C-alpha cells in the first residue's frame, strides 16, 4: 500500500485537474490524430507530452516543498507553461477546422466552466482512491469529451486548461507569500552557517566590524588583486559590507 504525506501533491486540486486534462488529451489524440493529419506522429507526441508535463511538474514541485520553496515555485510555473503550450495546440486544431474557441460569454463555455471539481478526500489507500477520484472528475465532462466531434472535445479541454492555469496562478501566489514569510530550506541553511561563523569568530576573539559593531569572520578573497588572501569580513554580510585587513 502506497502512503503519501497528508498534504502531498495527491491532495492538490491542480494535480487532479492536470490528470483530467492528460487523460482527455490522450483520448483526443488517439481518436482524432491519424496518418493523414499527423503522418509523423509529432503532434501526438507534443500534445501528450505537454499534458504529461503539467502533471509531472506539479507533482515534482510539491515534492520539493520541504527542501526548496524556490524550486517548487519554478516547477509549478513550468507546469503552467506546459498547459499554456497545450492550449495553443488545441486552438490551432480548431483554426485548422475553420473554427474558433467558444466565447467565455457563450452558454456552451459557461456550462463546462461552471462544473465544480470535488475536493480530494482519501484515507491511507492513496493510489487507489486518488485514481478513482480523478476518473470521477473526468466523467463529469464525458458529454463533451466522449463525442465524435473534435471541435466540441477541443473546446472542452481548452476550458479545462484555462481553469487549471488560473488555479496554478493562485497556487504560485500562495507559495510566494509563504516564501516571503518563512524563506526556504536554502535560506535556513545560510542563516545557520552565518550564525555558526559568527559564533566561531567570537570564540577566536575576532575584531569588531568598524561599520556595525558585529563580530567579524575570516574569509578568503575570490577575485581581484587580493585573490587567495584572507581578510576580516562582517558576520552581517551582505547587509553590512565592513572589512578589515589581517
């Protein structure tokens, strides 16, 4: 039995919707792409890979939550870019058929857009229950996805992509807010390292910074005419750039 931490990506609505889009795209490509309109299979690969990238980067980004919030935001943004790329493919498909995407003011658009997604609710059997949940959400759109009319199916997936992009945007904004408040794993390590250096310098009777009065730290110049030479640097760097010669 696969067990995932309580707030892992399985519980993200963005990951659930991305899976719905991936399944819908795989079905679309199998049903409507053929040797005549996609002789080399490049469009099939491009569309299915873009859909997969949305799912994979949301999952990988969330998996980095405890070690690097910056990486989590970057990967989540890659997911958003992949879904935007997929939207372009569906829009192009419609234009090839001399069609344009449904207006967001049309009844057809509103019907699809306003269908709610249920929040994930799992116990310990996460893989089993999450897969059932994803399929349940996808079946809400069967009226449009299971049709033999590629224009209808493409419009439905376009709307789902648009919804997901807005959901991802809110997720990134939330992550950015947390990062501003808490920092990340890298920032925490840096703070610990600087604190250790400050304590070590104090033990070695290091001089006081002439600029701010904090204890100084021995560093080695990495460039310039003094490259390779030791010097005293303020332990409050980079906020304070006070230095002394050794």
